[in-house]
């Protein structure tokens, strides 16, 4: 059984607590990657051509023999055309409507009804989340992208969720040895390329993830710290825990979040359902 040290709001060690079974899962990077990519595919925005694009020209042309305004026997290709001028039974045509003609429709345009979502088995998805949770407790993986001095995982006492000032959260992070990490995520760079004019001008580094048991004051207090994210324990997914499909994110757990995950057996095959919670 994995254990972790419980810290107070002053940064001092209170005691050692056992961690739930979710932390004992084997880290499977391939499974985590599959779950993250499935999530991203589901977020992909649908797109497609306008249904009437290229079809609005009056370009009906018969291919029957001896048909007035027909193309049969004219020595021209049998392509839908629109009339630009006429003189008796003579017509000046321009190709229209058909693919390959100026202003014509596309042969196989992208269709907005296409669904990009990728399905993943429920047990497979939960196992990927457990695997990503277990990776947050391995210092070798977490230290690849983050700078910190304490042993992971970091668990703070229940009072942590009652902090209501951004300064209080920042001071606490400094007390538990996150000074280098805060410097690292404070660096903001201008993106190279076209994205600058598409509402994503800056690139910001991913910092620590704060996991709480439910709606609390801490959620709003930590919002103004660049690079730091907050999540409810029941809303965790593979992408939050392993950004970019790479496991090993620096996570700060509240004591209540750990208790809730253990009590409700979150992300296990015996997870407590919504109906059972109401009882």
C-alpha cells in the first residue's frame, strides 16, 4: 500500500496516511495515450461545406437526342452548363454545377454530419485514469517536467479547501517548496506562427494540478495563478492528469479529495453510482 505525508497549511508534516488502491495501479503509458486521444477526438469541432455551395446556378443541360438546348451532337463534352448568351438556337455556355467547373460543387466535400468522437471501453478508460493517478506518485516521472523539493504525492489537510485569497494559496505553495515551480510556470512566451491572430497568442506552461473534493473557496482563489489548474476529484480524466499524453503531472491533493476517492471507489470497477450516492 502506498503512503503519503500529510502537510498542514504552515508547510509542516502532520502524519503519514495510507493512499487508496487507485495509486497502486501499474503505469501504462500506451493506455493513457489512447484515453487522452479519445478525449481530444470527442472535442474536435464538426465542419463541412454549405449544402447548396456550387449548386445554385441554373445549369440543367439535357443529353437526349434532338432536345432543344441539349448537348447531344454539338461536339462538346457532356457537362452541366449555364447559358451566358443565346442567339436563336445557338447558345454560349459555361460549365457549372459539376465538379471541376468554375464555381461548381466539390465532388466529395467535408460533411458536417460526420462524427469525430472515438469510443473507449468504460473499464479501459477507468484503468487509464488509475494509471495516470499512480504516475503522479512516482518522483522519476513527475520530475521530468516539474521542479519541486518535496516527496510526491503531496497531500494537504482539509483546511486547504477553505483558502479564499490568491495570496494565501501562493504563500502556501512557497512553504511546501514550490518556489522553482512557480518561477518555471511564470514564463509566458509568444507563440510562433499563425496562431497569434487566432486567439492563442501566448504559450503558457502547465503547472501543478490542485484536486479538491467539491465546490469550495479554493477553486476561485487559485484561478488567478498562471499555469495552475483546479479540478474536482470526480471530474478527473486522463488528459488532466497526463497533459500531452505524458504521465507524471505534479498534483496537490486535499485530504477530503483522497477520502472521497477511497469512499466512493472512484475510477474502479466497483465505483459507487449516482443512485447509490442518493441513498
